[in-house]
C-alpha cells in the first residue's frame, strides 16, 4: 500500500493510511519571543527578551522588590492586577509582560549622589540623599577613607589618592535602608 502524499504542516494528527494516524504531525517550529521587564520596584523571573519554542508553555514569577508592593502585572498592554505569576500557554505569538511595584508607604529606600566622583587631591565632594524615599530622619555615611558623617547632605574632602566605596544607612525611626556604591570616588595624585 502506498502512503498518502501529504505536504505542509498540521497541528492535529492526520490519517496516513486507513486506520493509521500520525500522532506526531509536523508543526512549524518558529521561535516565539517574550519580553519580560519590571519597573524599579518590581521583579520578574525569568527577565529579559527571550525566545521560546512554539507550542510550549512559559511561566513567569512576578513579585515586588524588598520594601515595595507589587501593584500590577501588565500582559500585552492589559492590566492583570497583583498576581504572583503568569503562564503563557501553547505559545504561537510574541508577548510582553511587565511587573509594576511601588515603594511600601513609610519604608526607607536609600539613594544618594555625589557632586563629583573623580579628581585630584584634595577632592571635595558634596553628597546628597534627597532622592531617598520613606522620609528618613537619621543618616550615617561612611566615605571609605575612615571618616563618617551623620548629616543628610554632607560635604567631605578626600586628602589621599585612591578609590573609595561610599555607603549610607538611613532610618525614619520605624524602618531603615542601606545603599553602597563600590569604587564610587576616585582621587588622583595630580
């Protein structure tokens, strides 16, 4: 008996000969791309722009970062609310997914900047923690050269050449936060 001549692709089994079905028909395997992102307060796993095999499933874990609340998960421009995960099933087209979080009210999140980060000794640097969230009321700076400060926006002078890590702890009496920048300040000999 001559098998039938079949061309093209099928997503469902088809009859090869009377009473014999092909249970694994040919299906085009085009890659499907999912772009998974998060704002500054959200987190998603896996993250990034990744390709997946078509007709498979892919699950994403959605959550907030520590000290934040997950407020929404947006799938292909549609809000899905505060959900812990999302699964794309039987992938045949590209998708986008984003987690959106916001800082938890009252939680301290520490951010700081420096007026300059590179220069000759003596290098005077003005630091600012104005970008911090959660209304901190106390600060503890470590400048990496053995000196510390407890003001919100200190000015510090580096006397010796080197590369310095700067850190800041801040609190509001209820919660606290911490931020550090490795090799943040570089002082040259001139």
